């Protein structure tokens, strides 16, 4: 079993690099099938964790799409949510009438997603949809329109996801094991 140590914690593999690629590809295909007006589409990635997933989704879509990023934090250096969402960096794009697709690494409580959805609606977006790679479905307050895989309650790292800012560069997904 593949195991690594990050700071004080042990992580074991949950999805191999190939399994992760398959999850991402299936999710990208779902988006491609259901979104036809790519001219009006604005992909907004959530920094920092959403970057690898955003790249793969964006490269899989046809047409001339607009891409931007926002930065939101709720976890700090912990393995649990602080319950409070902070927007550290906003988009400067004019979102009026646009079809926004939020692209994030993972939804846990759904607070970040709900906060961002309301934020983009208040900026005049015509529609706001949500795409996340992983989905914990805990005390969920926001359902994603697109997601890669449900993962239960595990805390995971890799492919953008971090523990205390470490592990974002891992090509597989590992879960906390002690
Ligand atoms: P929420 O607002 O509780 O849904 O938290 C979502 C954010 O918390 C994600 O965008 C991640 O940045 C972070 N997060 C949630 N679960 C994990 C995890 O298992 N590993 C790493 N980061 C996580
Ligand atoms: Mg995040």
C-alpha cells in the first residue's frame, strides 16, 4: 500500500493516478455534454486547490471560454473546516448575464460553494453552477451540478488538495489514515 507522511500525519492511497484520471475525464465529459453555449461560459476556479482540476476541465472544453480565479479559505492549516468562509481574492470580470461554472477541488460542508454562488449572483451572473472533483456530502448546504466522485468523510490530499499547504503536487489521491 502506498503510504506517505506529511508533517505529523500518515496518508495512504485512495485513488491511483490512473483512477484519478478516469474520474476527471468522466466529469469533464458530463460538462461537455450539457454545456452548449461556451461563448457565454465563465469558468471560475477556486485557488489554490482547484488549479489542476480547472486546467483539465478547461482543456477538455471546446470554444472560447473565459477563465478566472477567486481565492477562498475555510480550512486554515487544519483537517476540519473553520465554519467561516473568507474571500481573499475576487474576480474583476464583468459577470452580468454570464453562465458561471465554479470549479473547486472538493466540497465538504458546502459553505464555500454557497458563499461563492451567492457572491456571483450578487455580481449579476445569469446562472451559477458548481463543479467539484470530490464531494463529502457531510452537512451539505449546496449540491454540485457536476462532481467526480463521492468520498465519504475522508480528509484527502493530492492533485491540488493540501494538508497545511503540503501535498498539492501529488499525482494520486491519498487519505488520512490515523
Ligand atoms: P467547505 O466550505 O466546507 O465545503 O470546504 C471546502 C474547502 O475546504 C475546499 O475547497 C478545500 O479547500 C477544503 N477542504 C475540504 N475538504 C478537504 C480535504 O479533504 N482535503 C483538503 N482540503 C479540503
Ligand atoms: Mg478549496
